[in-house]
């Protein structure tokens, strides 16, 4: 059974940077699972910047359709980095996977990851410190991602909250 690290925090808190550092420090082959859809010009640019930050030796799989667990196929890699659960949950909600289904899929992915990789790193946005959204879609998102985050944090060996670029160990 592999080790699971869960990194959460607010937008631009340094989550992805910390996850990249941990994966790089592992010294093992890395599978990077990207969940961002290139939905507009700004996202295309953001995805491009993220690609440039990753070592060329890492294998990247884009999990843009289907369930997250389906993308977690090791090909000799010992380290997995999934960035980010917020984008995955958002996509799945838009596809109709509300009512706890997206959160259950994330937990399934964490279990699959633990069985296939020595080290798995899951990155997610923290939604528990914000306002309750004023619309149904926003509330569905915070509910699903909040449940997913709780499940992954419970299953994780280590939980890190990023605050202004500083990692704070929670578990």
C-alpha cells in the first residue's frame, strides 16, 4: 500500500508548486494527471505555464473525460501527482455527477492510487473557508468538493494546508 499526501489550500496558495516539489523529491518516475479543461484563452495560457514547470521526463495524462480512477494506470512510475480535484469535480458536476457521486469517484481514485503507486499526491482547492455560494451550481460544487476533500484527507497519510506559499502540516 502506497503513501497518500493531500495538499489543499486557497487559490494561488502554492499548492501546485509544493506538489511538484514533493514529486520531484521522490526520485521515482512520475505520472502527472492533469484535470484542467482548456475552456478559454486564459486557461490555455495557464495550462501551458503548468506544462513548462514540469520536468520533461514525467509522463502526463489528461483526465478530461470519464472517471479519475481510469487515468491512474502506472507505466513504471512509482509516484503519482493529480492536480487538481477541484477542476475534476467541477467537470463531473457539469456532466451530472452530483449527489455525492463525484466525491465517491475521488475516493475511488485515492484507493486505486494507493494500490498502484508508492507515493500519491492529490491537490485540491479548500472550499470550507469561503462563503456559501448564492446559487445552486455553486452550492453543489462546494458540497461535492468539500465531501471529496474530507474523504481524501481521511484516507491520506499526510495532509498539508498551503497558506501564502507556506506548507502547514495538518495531519
